[in-house]
């Protein structure tokens, strides 16, 4: 069994258009490093300087990892990870 990672449209260029990919690791950091081995370039869009990028939200089983342990959050087989770019906007 693996960890399912849901990929947002903006990052699907790194996954050949796949909406979800499987990965392995004990933490989110290891999971993203594993994804990088098969989907070159994706890790740099999610992680910067060993931390999650400011405008990227990551959810583990629908829970925001920023309220858990961030990039060091533990993951396990069967978990679902969702990557969402933050969206901002409004009227000036």
C-alpha cells in the first residue's frame, strides 16, 4: 500500500497530467523527496528551505499539516495527502 498524493492542476505538468500519484515515506519531507525521484521538479514547488512554501497548503487526511508538525508530520500507508496552492484575490 502507498500514500496517495492529490496533485493540483498547476502542478500536474510534473506528473504527466495525473490528478493523483502514489508515494512512500515516514514523514511529509520523505514523501516529497520520494515524489521528486519520479516527478522531477515537483518538490521545489512545494518545499523551500526545508519548510512548506508559504502559499502552498498541504492536508493529511483533510487536516492542515501546519496545525500538525508541518513538513515533519508523520504519514503512513493508506493516508491521503492533498496539495493545494493558496488562492488570494478580491476587489480593490
